[in-house]
C-alpha cells in the first residue's frame, strides 16, 4: 500500500561573510584558541552584519534550496521557519521570507524550539504535507544568535554563530516499503523543568527587553547525551532500523564532546558523523540544515542514504528524525 511521504528534493545554506576566529575573541576575552577548541571543537564562526536579519539569512538559504531542487518559489505553499531570534516579536519572520520570495499564497509561520527547532519544524511540515493540506514546503532554520549574546561572558559567547539552512519538502507517493524515500519518523520531546539550565533572561512579557543567553554548561552536557541517545533509539525502534543501517548521522552542532559522546553511546562510527561545528559554531536551529547542505554539496550524501538527524536545545527540547535521501 502506497504512502504519502515528505521527500527532501533540495537543500541550501547561507552564512554571513564576517568570520570571527577564536584568536579574534581572545583579544577581548580571557580565553584562547586552545581553550575553546579543547572544550568545544570550534575554531571559528560567522556573524551577521549590521542590518542583516534572520529573515534575510533565511531567504538566501531558501533561494539556494529552491535552486538545488530546480523548482520555482511559486510552487511552495507552506513555509515553516525555525528560529529563536526573529526579526520582530511579531509578525513571524517566515512571512518576511514569504514576501521576499514573492509568494502570496499558502501559509508561513515560525516554530520556536531553540536548537531543536529544525527537527520540530520538519515534524510540523511533515504532518501538514501528509494530511494533504499542503503539497510543497520550505523548512528553514535561521538564527542571528550574535544579537542575544553577552560578549563579556566567555562561557557562552564563544559557542555561537549566525547562519541559515533550508530544505524543500515535496509530498510524494511512496511504495510503503523499507526503501521509501522521505521522512520515515520524527520523535519529539520536551521537559520544562530544565528551563533554568539554558534560557534567555529577557522577553516581551517578562522584562520588555531582548535579554541575553544564559547557560549552565555542565548541566546541559550532563543531560544531553542521555536525552539524545534515548530519542534516537526511539526513532530506530519506531522504524525497525538499527544503528548499523544509518549511513549518516547529522547531529545538532553544539559541542564536539556531546556529539562524540552521543555517537559513542549509540555505536555510530566517527566516519558516519557530519561535522561543521569547527567552522560554524553552534548556529542553533540552523545547524542541522547547514550540516546537511554541506554533506550534500560535497556529495557525501547520495540518493537512498539513510540519515539520522538529532538535536537538543533550551527548554529542554530534543528530538530526532530518520529519513531516506
């Protein structure tokens, strides 16, 4: 029996032109390249230019994804944008992208799940496509985290960067077998008891300000590996695949130690892990689509490959998506 699946037919990425290295940060902070690399795996990150907003980054990535998919923007009837750093409190940054692309039909909205945002956005778009309500979607992760960082706090400001990644999801009938292309399952989790471990100390309803990112790094690390491996195992169980079936592991690019710890616990070999953290830093909701676009561009990912995406972010939120390219 055939099934309606959400198939990725194109992906794209955009990074601001300004590169900030660890050495650049060490000029103003009590830190060093060695200290940052040893603890995080990050060498450099991109920072958005003045006036360059989240929707601008998102629109660039969306155009790249449309070009890669060889489809016109007018064929898109749904835009789901994952971001924690919108242009404005409202409207959603997704509608700015919609207007930028010249689309006047369909629906566009934002999803906010911090670093897990892209996985949450994929799940949302997948559900809407499979329902038959929409036929083709842009799913975007875009962030300008540089705008919410305390640049005097070396424990947080060295970690993050700006960027955007996007995919085009197309609703297609698949045979309903283990070899189906598209999103096979998405598993989502959250637990609000951990809010104080990773949050921004501002907002319209609390302080009337944007605020700055605050994090208890040790606590985040302590929970991350367990939460990530549990949700990945759940995605595998739901589809009857095993770790050995995975061709590529595309994790949220938060910290090399978390990525390595999760992969080791799951039994995923380093050769199967896509890493962009060293060049991008933690770009929150943009990190997975940026890593995906990187591996597609250099042709590591091939048609038929089985991909496992996973992320964890503030809230805590976490999730995993298993899909066939």
